[in-house]
């Protein structure tokens, strides 16, 4: 038996802008919990609730314009995980999208939620004719091990790419996935 034998069939929901707006406190709480747990997702400690909520308000605006999509998992009404799909807007990039902000609350890890979110984002991308997905993650982060198991190919590592949640410079590992049938 593997750990995936115990994965609950947690549904993944695609949120509208108004649904994301209503979930702002939960989204901000999830972001803070993940950053406080060391996730390298663009924020440095300390991360205030106000700053976390401001981030999500900007994402709501992008969702409402159709410039981003937000998918979530929930348990007992609470947001437990998220992932974003951000389609390229340039004329020469209408086949690709960025996968961003994959987060699973520390209390809900090891349940298969990240894999479910990644599978759902693949389906969403395909449904909007985006077949090339790109993402990056902090080199050495637990997510770096996840992406190859979800079909992503490592491109390489960029040293000193961004400051991590604790203020030191971290490298980032870049991945891509081609969703076209083989």
C-alpha cells in the first residue's frame, strides 16, 4: 500500500471572482499558514493578514477579468488548498499558461490534495486550449519532488532567484508540462 491508497476524493472547485472575494479571509489564512511553514511563494516573514488579503484581492481582480483562474479544495467548508492558472496574454503565447501558488494548508498535507489540484489544473488548461504549462518552485522545497510525479519536466535551476520567506536568497527550479497527446 502507498500513501495514495488513503487519498480522499476531495473535489476541486473553480471559483468565480465573487466566490473568491467571499473566501478572502480563508485564502489569506491559508497563505499565511503556508508562508509561516516555510513555503517559498513570494512572501517574506512576517506576513500580516492585511498583506495576505491584499494579495488575494489583486487575484480576485485578475479572475474577474479572465486573466487568472483559481481552483480550491475544501474540507468542512474551509479552504484547504489552492492552485492558480494564469494564461499568457501575449499573442505569441496563447498556447501556454503559468501554474502558480499551489498551496495546501500544513494541517491538510499528505492527503493527496496537491496532486488533485495539479490534475484539475491540467484539465482546466486543456479546456481553454492551453497545452504548455510552466511553473517554478524553490529549489529543495518539498514541491520540487512533487512536480515530476505529476508529469512535469525540469528545465533547470536559476541561482539566487528570489528571497525566501526567511529573507535569504533561494534558487528556483523551472518545470514545464506539455498536455498534447503523445
